[in-house]
């Protein structure tokens, strides 16, 4: 009798889940069908289609925009490597205890406050046009691509350091006390106990910041660097058609969606772990 009741409950649960999936699928199809019908039957749709979704323009500029977009990817990857290291160092400095480290903590706080407060595009302008005006030696100091990448690193290091610091502060003080009772120094405790736990906890928000970084690489176009957006801008200006912008936007979406789904998966995995440990 018990087995029959359990099987009955299982059937009800599966049946309810199946109905939910069906309702969700049907409602989604209906919604997007209505949306498409509204758009394609709008009076200005033929003009919009020829201006933004021109097939000939798409075929002409797809590969040139893709080739230019690889620069966005390279800048994002290199910037992420620097940001991960610099931001962690900044977070550790802000977490140092004792009055002797107050000057270091103060400088770290000032850095974070300043570069979180400056708009990214403004810093790109300041470095991109200001540093070459100093006429310093070194080709990198005159290269707008390098200078724009430095601006992104400065800005996102400030943001990511706060993510790291939140992770460090989330580690329970008992972890530090236990490690110190075993004879570990404060630095050994931070390196082997605190930081590994903190990094694992902040991976999802870190990925969110790097999604924003990938999109902000388009800001280097204001310095004349021919990356994905600038190539689309030049193509649009030459043909008086906005389809190249759609192509560039498509590439940004295609590269950020996998990162977003990975972030969701990591968040869900951590949530399941927390529920499992709470039982």
C-alpha cells in the first residue's frame, strides 16, 4: 500500500512538472509569435529591415567585423589576467590588520574610491589623449590600444578588488583562529586558508564583472582603434547602412551568453551545496 501511494505521488509530481513545461513552452511560442507579427506588420518595417537587416550588407561585412572583433577578445583576455592578480593584491592590502598597515589600507581605499567613481569612457579619454601628450619615451605610451587596455584594467581592478574583499570577509573568523592555533603565521593563514575559500565563493560575481569588461572593450573605439565596433562604424558610414552594427552586437551577445550561463550554473551549484550542507 505504501509503495502504491509513493508511486501515485511520483506520478502526480511528474504530471505536474510536465504540464508546467508544456504551459511554459506554449506561452513562450505564443508571445514571440505575436511579437514578430507586430514588428513585421509595422508600417516602417520594410525600411527598418533594409537598414538594419540587409542580407547583402551582412554577407559583405560579417568577416571584416569578425576579424576586428578578435581585438576585443584579446584585450579582454589580457586585461582579465592583470585584473585578477592586481585586484586580489588590492583586496589583501585592504584586509591587513594593525595600525602599521594603515597607510597601505588608506592608499588602497583611495584607489578603489577614485577608480570606481570615474566613468570608464572618461578614463579612456584621459589616458588615450593625455599620456601621448606628455611625449614620454616608449611606443606603448603612445599606442591607443595599450592605453585603453590600461584604463580598463584600472577601472575593473577597483571593482573586482571589492568582490575579492567581500569573499575574504565572508570567511568565518573561526577559520583564522583555527589556523593560527596550529602555528600558521598570519600570511600563511591568509594564503592557504582564507584566500582559497574566498576565491571559490566569488567566482560567479567575478564572471559577471568580466562580462561587463568584455562589453566595455568597445569603448576603445573612441580612440580610433579599429576593433569590432569601430569597424562596424566605418562600414556603416561608407554604405549608409546600420547592418554592420547588428553584426558587431551579435558577436558581443554570442561571446557573453556562454559566460552568463556559466555564471548561472556556478550560482546554482553553490546553492545546492549550501542546501546539502544545511541538512
